[in-house]
């Protein structure tokens, strides 16, 4: 069981490292608001500084007090996720994986907020001129982990029952 537990811890560390590396490379390679089209009309990289939360929500709040409140809320949410991550039994693999993804994303974005004062977002998905809000790998981890958590916690799993053959 220790190997399994270690896997989740290493996964969190790997994802946080990958998130921070991707943001470091974007900061070193792109100017603020610089755009690089990767797949024309669909996917690009654009460096922005998000002072809000996931997908830029509340980024219009410029007062220092608002940023402090968002950081405190992020830290509080991180603590809650960490407690659930630790308390989830290893037998609940998909739920544990969901919490590991959410935890990794929360740590990645909180590190940005504490070190830089904002979160570096750079993934730009769009269809023509219609853009999805900018995001990063940490946001992706949080979103995928959250969707998985909803699926595995709230949608009843159909279990195959063994029935005697006639």
C-alpha cells in the first residue's frame, strides 16, 4: 500500500513541477500579451497575468485587499482539498486520483499567486475569433480532477453483478 500512496504523492509533485516549468518557459519566451498561433484558428499560446481565479474569474478586481482575499480563499480551499486527499482511502483509486489532480493544480496556482502576485495563464483555445478564457496546466488539473470527482462521487457506478447461468 505504501507504493500506491507514494504514486499519488509523486504524481502531485510531478504535475506541480510540470505546471511551474511550463509557466517558467512561457515567462522566459513570451512577452506579456504576445500571441503565438500553434494550430491556426484553434490553439495558441498567449501570455497573460491572471489576478483572479480559474479562467480569469474576478480578475477585474485590482485592489490589493481583493488579491489578498483571493489568496486566502485559495489557501483555505487548498487545505480542504489536502485534508480530503489524505483521508481518501487508497482503495478509492479514482477519487484519490481526482483529489491528487485538484491538489496539484491548486498548489501550482497558489505558488504563482504567492511568488508573482498573479497566475501565469497561456493556453488559448479558440474557434475563429471566439476564445475560451485563457488557462494553464494547473487549471486543467483542477478542472479534470473536479469532473472526475463529480463522476465518481455523485453518479452511481453500475456494478456488474454475477448471476448464475440458467
